């Protein structure tokens, strides 16, 4: 059974974008059809679809539907709105720009819908291929008996393919290399608790959920061989924006000399961001921190700060696994080489 045969987080079906509603997992598996710009914006911003590559693919299919219903002008109008829905994940802007560029260069407006859909399908297929390569290369970094720790959700739900960091965990498990999997619950949206545990269960992989703050003590007792996380945007120097809590995990991993790996396709690399300071960090609603489900955690009037992502400095990252190979420091060089196609390192 292939990974994406188990469930289809994002797909094009009967002329519409179809999403597995991730806000309902793990309790309900329900799909939603998205037929308008407003519905696509709502689905991405409320995180019915989430994960950097998956929101890019979803936006690309949404533009294909918009192209069919409203033509080139509607795509040109919708593109900036969609691209701005979640500002940190560079794959969103990248995918929207790809569809928009194809639509603009379309020879006749009659071609626009087909061309937009063709580009969306191409983006999705490239992600599937990239995921398969990253899973294999990432698993090759591991020895038998590896205890792995992961943060947020980076499985098929997050990419529409096999996933990034979680695809490495799944592949390493398939190869018989994994002794333990620790899953950070990932406050405040609990992607680890709600989504990663669900995906690992779908794949029959034993795992244990941990409070985010437990990672340090588990590493201190030597129980973690490597940490694998994804990325929402990688700057040209290797500084990496990912789900809030990734940075503290990398600091702790560095302190305990546990290898810290990022797994991300090259579409997540943004050479226009020279370093982490240039990456826009999405600030989300205070309610995500102040409540769990519909339950208030705090007295009325409590304020919260809710940055959705943080930036891990390149110096804390052991390697970045991409579909073009495993990039090592100094990242300015290895990223430049990967992006210009001159070298794929291993
Ligand atoms: O806010 P989310 O759930 O969209 O954040 C997702 C992450 O931070 C993932 O680690 C990242 O997008 C890479 S997933 C392949």
C-alpha cells in the first residue's frame, strides 16, 4: 500500500479542489470541496489544509478552478490574495507564482483553465517525486536502532505526497532502522498530537507523544539518536523557519550533540531571504494559545503572543535533506550549488 493511497490530503477531483479537513483529525476523516477563492482562503488560513508544500498545491488547484470559472483576469486578481494567506511558507507564494506565470504567458484565454490545471498537477507531481527522494536520502543517514524525535506534522498531510521529515521516519521504519519515535505535541495547534500520531498510526508505526517541554530531558538521558523536522522557508544562508518550538529543539539537540536534520524540497528555499532575519513570521490569533478546543485555559482578559514559526540558525542544523541531495554546511555554498544545479551532495 503506498502512502498516499491511504488518504488524499489534497487532490483535484471532478473539476474541484478536494481537501481532507485537517482541523477535524484525528476524530473525523472528512473531505471538503473548495470551489471559490473565498473558500480556498478560508481553508488555508484556518489550517484545514496546512504544511508548506500542501498549501502551495492547494492554492495551485484553487487557481485552476478560478481560471476555469473566471479566466485570466480572475487568476491575476486572486493570486496575490492567495499568496498572502500564510506569509511564512514560501511554497505558497512559489506555487501561486508558477501558475500565474503560465496563465499570463498563455497564448489565448481559451487555454487558461487547462494550462493552470496542468501547472497545478505538475507542482503536485514534482512534490511527490521530491518526497520519495528525500525519504530515501534521509533514511540513509540512519543506523539500525535509531530513536527519532520529530516536531509538528510533516507527513503526507503536509505535502500531498509522502511527506518530508515524517517520510524519513516512515521510510527508516520500513527499513527496520527505528527503535523509537517521539512526537512533540506541538503547542498551540497540536499538529503533533492531532496529525502526526494519526499518520503514524495509519502506517502502523509505534510512537510516543511527548509534551514539547519533555524533549530536553529525553535527549539528556541519551534516548534520541536524531531529530528530524520540516521547514516553511529556508534562507540562502541555511537559517530555517519552521513551526514554533523548532528553534528550542535545535538548541537542545546541539547541547546534547544529537544530529538535527531539516528535510525540505528546494521549493522551500528562498534565495531572496539572505538570512533568517528577512523571513516574515506569521502571527496568529491569541485564541490559539488561550484555549484548547473550545475550552478557555486562562482567566478572562489574559493576553497571549502567538508567533506560528521561529527561525533556527544554520549553525544548529547538521544537514538539510532535499530532493537534490543532502546539503551540508556551509549552506551558502551548498544551497547555491543545489539551486544552480552544479552539485548534488551526499
Ligand atoms: O502551521 P503549519 O501546520 O502549516 O506548519 C507546518 C510546519 O511547520 C511544517 O513543519 C512545515 O510546513 C514543513 S511540512 C512538510
